[in-house]
């Protein structure tokens, strides 16, 4: 399964992505965590404390070799470049989770048509998985990135929301664009839920989006994330484990009614 995680800035999508990676790893899956957010923080949230990771979009010689384009983009682009060796060559392993950092796209160079984005898109599409593998893609915050097609090829999109009007409006716009991209499964995960009233507010403003789970507010979760730790004894992690298990099934029921 290949899952993209998105949401409005500040809702905690990177914390959710890192926790899901840990849950799936603990279930025995081989996990690849892809940081597709230009403000890349997924590796650090997973506990990486080494030197800065060079993003794939910054590997200019590799991009020229595989995609072409030439100086000033005057040359031809190879739209289906070889990318099968890239995860092993340029990914890093952190506590049993393979991390790839995609990097940013120069929006002034026509988005999807630029060589960097061709490479990034093909890397994501290449990650065809066996039964015991999972890919998590931590997407850019907001909805603008969906128009560039970098979410194509995922099996499900998880939109992280919080009990606030703005994040829920973003979720509905995200779901609409994701549907246009052909993503068939779009679920929401409530985060920072403080009680039954907050959960009811989220559910009442999601529209047709199903709620896969509700994560309780816990200031310690963010402290753990800054330190690269996952508090497995927290209610947050227990609910993430339930969500990870529910994602194994193609269909699910909303079982979040009594979580908070």
C-alpha cells in the first residue's frame, strides 16, 4: 500500500506520517517513508540526527543523466527515466525505516514539465510494492501541490484535520482535487482532539469524507516528535496503531465514535 498524507499547515501531518511509519514497522512491514514536503522534517521526526540529506531534486547531475532537458531546458526530456536504483542509492535507513527526501520544485519552470518533477514523479510511481511493504508519502501542506500530479499512483490519501474550520475546508478541497487525480480512497484523520465536542465538530464538517480515526490532543506528542521519539505508551500511538491496522483493509467503517 502506498499512502499520501496531507493537510493544512500546522495540523500535525508529519507527526502522523512518522507515527504511521513506526506502527507499520512494528507490525513487520518494510516501510519506505518519502518526504515530499519542501520544508522537509520527516527524517528528523523519525529520529535522524545526521548531516543534512541532499534531496533528489538537488542532484543535478543525476537528473541530467536520467531525465535530460539540458541547460536552460532546451533539450528533450525522457518522460520514463530509469529510477529503480534510486531508493537504495539515495535513501537512508533510520531504525528500520527507509527514508527518501524528494525536495522542492522550482515553480517558475512549468511545474510538471521540469526535469526535477519528472524524476520525482517517476520515483514515486516506481515504488511498486510487495505484500509486506508500505510506502508513506508526507506531502506538502495545502492543496497547490496536487495540481502538479505528484500524488498520482497512491492507493489512499489521508487528510489530517484538527477541530478548526480552516483545516476542514482545506480537507474538502483536497478531497475534490484528489478525486480528479483518480485517487479512489480518501480518508480523514482527526488530530488534536480534546473531547466529544471537538470530535463532533470534525465529523459534522467533513462532508462526504470518512473519518478513519481521531487522535487525542497530547502536548507530549509534539515534544516526542522534536526529539525523534515515539511514545508507544501514549493513547495517541495506540490510536495510530489502530489506524495502521485499519488501513490494511480496502474498506472500513467509521470506528472513531468512542475514541476520545
